[in-house]
C-alpha cells in the first residue's frame, strides 16, 4: 500500500528517531492504516465517510504546516477546549492524537529516557514517548488540566525539559456530593483559570463574543452529529463502527477544520436520508453501546462489525449527546462542560455519568454495553461502578482493558468481544 500525502503525519514523526526502527514502525503503521483504508473501501458508496477519514488523517500534518507558517497550534487535554482555542485562533489538538505516529518505540523511550517504571499506565508511557519523538517539531504548547490525572501531571513536568511550554489549569473536581453552592464556586474558579490561560497564551484577554460564537458553532455541530445518529437508527451499518468513532472524535475538535467538518456532516445527513438500507451479512444486527476510552486498536471495531454488531451509542469523553450547558458567561459554560455537567467524562465522580449513559443506551436501543479502559488506569474503578449500575438494570455488559499505544488487539480481547456479541444475538 502506498502512503498518501495525508498519511504523512503517521510517518514523519519517526524520522527523527533511530533509522533502524523505521521499518518496524511502518509495519505497525500499516496495521492501523490498513483498517482505515479498508473501511474507506467498504464505505465507497459514501463520499461523506471517505471525507471524514481524510479529515482525520490530515489533521496533525496540516496543523503542523499551519504552525510552520506562523499559525498557532496547541496540544490540549480533554475534549472541552475547542471553543476557547478557536476563539483565540489557536488550532487545538487533543493529547490522545499522540501516538498516532504508529511508532512501537514510544513505550521503550518512556522507560529508557524518562526512567518510567514498567507498571506506568500505557497512556502516559505512549504519550511521553511520542512527545519525545515530536520534540523537534513545530507544536510546542501543551495545555494541561491539573485535576485530570496525576500520572499525566508528572508526564507534563517531564516533557517541559524537552522544550515544551506547559500551560497548567489548576485542579477542580465535581465530587458526588454536588452541593450547588460549592459547584458555583468551582465553576467561577475554573472560568477564571480559563481567562488566565488565554492571557498566558496570547498576551491579552479572550474576546468573549468569539467564545460565544464558538460555543454556538459547537452546539450546531453536535446537533448534526445527533441527527446522524438518529438517522442511523434505521440504517445502522451505513456508517460502520470505526467511522462513527471518528465522527464522535471529530465532534470535539473538528479535526482542525470546523467548516469542512461541518460540511462533511451535512453531506452525511443528505446521504443518510436517501440511502439504501445496508443489510448485515449475519442477518440480525446487535446494537451496542461503547462506554469509556476509545481503543487505538482498530481491529476491535472491525471485529464488532464482522460479528454482526454495530455501536449505536458512544459514551466516550466527548459529550455529543447534549448541548453545551448555559451559564452566566461563555467561560463558565466551558467550566460546566469540563465538570461533566452534560454527562461527558468530566472531572468528577463517575456516578454523575450513570444517568446520561442510561439515556444513551435506551435512546439508541443498545442491547449490551462494552466498557473499555486502559490497563493500569484508575478509571478501571469508574468502570466497576458503572458496570454494577447496569447489572442492576439487567443490561448485559463486558469490561475490556487494553493498552493505549497503537497496535493489534490481543487475541483474548477479540475472543471476548465475539463471545459477547454471540451471546446477545
Ligand atoms: S489511562 Fe488513566 S491513568 Fe493513564 S494517563 Fe489516562 S487517565 Fe491517567
């Protein structure tokens, strides 16, 4: 398979590392790209889905070109930063876009160069290794939430020594005991932190009218994502699992190109309204919800499709199922979103997410839930709380744990997914 120019971002980061690893990297790369290329072919009837993949693949490379040409780009943590960043003319790239370089060296680098213990969660190791590989590249700003995860805080300290500019947002949390007065204080504090961040990044206060414009744009786009999921209820295989995962991922940061992303959603809506029904080779379609982290092992999504499954409800960190919360000003609206007010994977108790997930499961007719977390992550506890809740509601679920860095899924994970879907068939 030849690599297109839009795939270059998956190749270029490894050039700065030992040349002996390049061949191995290309093999690994081949794995993830193969799934995307294969999915593009399967969706040949849909120019919109093909465009969606192209937007995703060109995201980081185009942002780097933008940075080289004098534009601003920042790596951000969490799916909540788009309105503020776009309001400052900064292209946001979420940290989980790291390790898309396809390098299998990232964890080794983290362990050797940063002396990370082997027990460190794979997300931290992969990101650290990849930030090291990207250290000579043009994106230097990193926006970090101190309250998100302590291992990630340590990782940000370590990469500061590699030439990155780390901008911290002080810790906030939304505990189970969600006293409204306390929440209001937390929201004001976080909104002030965001205002300070804007000054640190640009040297001046952010234009609040621009932030409002960007929140309105986000809400309009989320409305289109919901319309697509609604239309897909009667034709679940028109966009297969990997495609919907990319659509949900893009709904937070628009792959750096909000107008193009929105136009792609418009096209997808047009297609879905008149599309022929796509039958499952297995007859019945088993509708599923995916809750938790998104796996970078794309083989898992392909296995779901191949077994006659379809993920109809995604409850990942992006809260696409509701609009951004209303507040006294747009920065407080962002603060409420960060605190998980609309059911996203915010900074606080996982119990706040139970009802929003339940609504998603009911609305999209999922007959079973796949809970996904990363090995070594404290969010495994969240998963247990959530699984317990849905067990009491007699909704079948399966808990999967995988590693963060790009690679093939383990045979055990594939077997468990197959058995789960078979059980629900
Ligand atoms: S997987 Fe969990 S512990 Fe690891 S960096 Fe991500 S949130 Fe933190």
